[in-house]
C-alpha cells in the first residue's frame, strides 16, 4: 500500500535567507545524485549584495506552465500538488518558462528537458536542510487557498521588494 500525501506547499520567509545554498545542494543530491546546483530545482539568487533568496515553483492555482506545454510533458501530482515533468516527453521548448509568471522553470544543464520543483515526492529536501540549519526560510504547510501567484514573480521583482524590506527606502539605491 502506498502512502497518501496531502497536497503541500513550501511557505517562504525570503528575508531570512542567509544565502548558504544548502537548499540547492540538497535538491541536486536528491535528484541528480551529486552536488550540482545548476541542476537543482531550487535556485538561490543574489541580484543585490546581501540580498539572497531561493526561487522555485510557486504551484500557481491555475498552473500556466502545464497548460502551455505542447507535448503534455507537464502534469500536476494529485498527491502533492507539485508540477511533474515527464523527461521522456519534454522537448525543452521553453513554452512553460514563457508561461510562468516568475520565469521559474529552467533547462537542465546537460539534457534537453525542463526542471521544476516536484516537492521531492512530498518530502522536500530543501526544507529539511533549511530547518536543520535553523534558518527557517522554508517550511512545509498544507496547501490551502493561498494566492500562489503572488510568489511566482521574476527574481528582479523579488529582489526589489527584499531590498526595501531589509534596507528601507534608501536601499533602492543598491538596485
């Protein structure tokens, strides 16, 4: 009998991120069996010195990436709510990247297929290492009626908001 997972979401407190990048390492170890941050489904951006944050799938309520896929290589897991990529069907066309409001999906560095957070099948490794390190940037919560698209923004937009949150209005000069 397989274990049934309730749909989950990864809540984010981006202003707490130290930029350690352990989330990228944990993800690449889980998915690629080696430390390979370029092939991680979560990426840490530093567009302004001192402002680093993880960027990954927000699981939009309407999943525009799934709808945009011309080969139906993307689907939504009934167990977790994560976007799943069928590597054998994906042609690496990038339509999902264009459709994503946060431009979050990205190409695998060696293979012609897209990478999107799949929540590690219901046990997100990025959350584990973040919690173990006591940064608490990432935490698992039940998937409820959040406005998920609010988190699906381009890294530049997120960085702009974080700079103001961390440095105040004066921080805009850093941009």
